C-alpha cells in the first residue's frame, strides 16, 4: 500500500511540474480557473489520499502481525 502511495505522489509531482511548464504558455483567466478548480484540488486530494494509504498500510501490517 505504501508503494502505491509513493507512486501516486510521484506521478502527481510529475503532473504538477508539467503544469508549471504549461503555465509558461497559458496565462489567461481560464488557466487560473483551471488551476484552482482542478490542479489545486488534485494536489490537495492526493496529499490526503497518500496519508490515508500510509495509515492503512500500517494498519494492515498490524493486523497481519496480530493474526500470526
């Protein structure tokens, strides 16, 4: 599970970098709206999801340990 969290985080970081490059060419009000509506929301959601995935990984590990 934590491997998936790291992968999602890395892919999102890559997308964020590509968005930063895109902003060099797309600088109008629609670009700002897109960033607020989609990019910022995605980044916040991925941060939260990665935290939950790490917590789930710890919980699954504890459950496995307790069942052995």
